[in-house]
């Protein structure tokens, strides 16, 4: 998964009298954006570790997993549950 770093600025827009939108850059909430972004990265890492653990636990049942995946609508994530 490719992750993009968070924006340095938050954008807000407003319409001028002619109806044209102008974008403003507001640097105030940068700290909160970075904190939120770091939290998202941490959660993604945790999810990846859990998925890897589940995949290892399912290895002895690979034949059953392959058979279940032939059912229409059944995906790997459903099997992990």
C-alpha cells in the first residue's frame, strides 16, 4: 500500500462576487493533521500484523480455505472472520 504524507496546509474555499472559488491555505491545524495521520499509520500497521497472524493460523486449513473461496461472494476477509 502506498501512503501519501499529510498535507502541510488545510484548504478552505470561498466564492468571490463573480462566483469564482478561491482557495485559502490555513496552517493552523497542522499539528492535529500530523497526529491524525500518525494514528492512521499506526492502525494500518496493526491491521497488517493481525492479517498476517490470521494467515499463519489458517495455513493448516489451506484446502478448506480454497474450497470456501469457490463459493460466490466469499472473499478471503470473510474467511478470516
